[in-house]
């Protein structure tokens, strides 16, 4: 497993990197990450997860909140891995 694919530590408090902005595109009805000279179209509930990354919540708090919202989803496994990938891309700090 490379560091890009490494799950995030549970005590990490993720927040969007300074040059990254989360926007909702009403025309396409999808969330976007807007970066300098690049736009990333988010799929599924990625925008919902990233909206919880406010720098105050630890990864474990985000997982608990999403488990409450989506009780049948594999949140505990997928969310820390997803956040780790986003950090590996430099989109979260």
C-alpha cells in the first residue's frame, strides 16, 4: 500500500487545502472540487463526506456521523480510505 492509498489516521482533523473549494453544480446536480486550473467532478456521496471535513472533526467523528446518516453503508471501511486518498492528492490537509 502506497502512502497515497494509506487510510487516514483516526485522530486527523481533515480540512480542504487552501486552494481547494467544494462547489455544487446545479446544472449537472453534482459536487465539484475546484482547484487551480482543474475541476474534479465528485461522484456518489463524496461531496457529503468532504463537507464534514471542517478541521474540527476527527476522522472518527466523520465516520460516526456518516454511519448515523447511512446505517447500511460500509462507512467505517470506505471513508477513512477515501479521505486518505484525498490527502494523498493534496486536496485535504
